[in-house]
């Protein structure tokens, strides 16, 4: 169930945070209530919490390295319908669990200890800060959010706006933790996955460029369909191999797509997903065969292929991926348009 929470809310958070809160509360109420009870098993003294405390945490995050438009966030929060204390506590429990899950996964990715599974949330923050994965300001913000969420979850009288705004803070921190984890995993993928190194048989520069277009098209879910995540990881990889190369020796860098190329690849992925969805249930159509990339002829002979939907291929999975791809297209087209108007 939590995998569904992560998948759906991750997609909707790109549109509007209040939709995430409302969707999570409606669709995953039973799961969140069960998780809320498990959090409450850890005794924590209650006490009052003021809107000012939440606003101070918002301000520190806004001026640190977690980028979020909190003015818009606050305005959206005020537009939410009136909710009960129980629902507002479900919202804070959801964002708290998101943050904890990302801390755990980041620890798994970056830290070598075998004891990670037994660490309390505070230990993850401490160890990740000590390893330089989290900066001191970010670690401090996470600790403050955990402390506020504990007080909210163990209080019988918390204003709904306070709780929902604290939930938005938690979702923002979880998103930043997720971004760092995905970048780290993608860097490792660039280093070790053969997909990013099978272009050596291609002789000319244009053919190699199109090969990397195909690699990005197939890997978009691995970096949340996000150009900034892809760009940060790709540039980090190229800097690393450049630094490791002996003086004067050639090194194997990966081709880095520009933003307009990235949008073109997203558009190609959208067309392929539409083709795959149209094939479902059609007489004489083999969904498994249809679930293979049909590379554009102008990309040349790339020398490789794989399934469009790589895991648990189904109509539902294709529809979900189409929604995620279109959300990314809307985001990156708007960015391209803004850049062209400057």
C-alpha cells in the first residue's frame, strides 16, 4: 500500500500540494490511521504549538537550500476545506512517514552500516549529516519538523491550519530528500549500468547523441522525469570520470541532453505510451510485443531495445506512466517557454 502512496502522491505533488493532501486522506485513510497509531506508540509529551513556530520553520527552509514558494503554499493551504483534527493529524502523519521513508532509503544508498534498519529517525539524520549527505541547515530543519510533528500527533487541540502547514513542510523536506537520493542512485547507474556505456560501437557523433536520447527515453522514471535531477547526476558523472582520467588521456563522458532535447524525448515517450495503450485489447495485437520501443528511423540503428513498461507491464501501468510523462511535459515545456521569453 505504501508503494501506491508514494507513486500517486509523487505524481500529484508536481501539480498542487493540497490535491496531494486531499487525495491521500480520501484514498489511504485506513492505512494512514494504522501508521498514525504506530507513530503514537512512541510516547512524547504533548503541549501547545503555535502558528508562529510553523512560520519560523517555513522561513528557515525558504532561506536555506530547500526551494519552495511558501507564499503560494500558504495561500493554497487556506483554500482547503474545513477538516477535523483527526484528518489534519492524518495529513501530518503522511508527510512525516514520507520524510522518514526517504531518510531510510538515503541512508541505505549512502551509508555502509548494517544496523540501518534498527536506527530511530534521529539517528538517520545524525549519521547523514555526519557523512556530509545532509547540510547542517537541512538536518536542523528536519529535526525541527520531527519535533513539531511529534507535538501535533500527541496533542488533542491543534488548529487545522497549523497541522496542514506543518504537513506541507514535511512534504517539502521529503521531496528534497527524495531528490538527493534519486540523484545519488542515478550517479551510481551512470557508473555501472551497461546501458550508458554501450554506445562505443557507434562511430559518428550524431549516432551517439541519438543513442543517449534512447537511453534517457527508457530511463525517465528512474529520475522522476525531472531534467534537473538528470542534469545534476550526468554532470557529476562526467566531472568524476574527467578527474579520474590521466593527464592527456581520453575519458568516456556521457552525452548530456539540453532542455529542448529532453522535452523532445518526453514527447517521444508520450507517443510510445499512447501507442501501447491503443494496442490493449485490439484484435491480433500482442501487448507484450507492443511493449517494445519503436525507435524513430531518424535515430538510426541504435543496437538495443527493451520494454517500454519494464516492471509489471499492464494497461494500468501504462496509463499511470502516461500521466507522469504528461505532467513532466507540462512542467518542462513551461520552462522552455519561459527561457525563450527572457
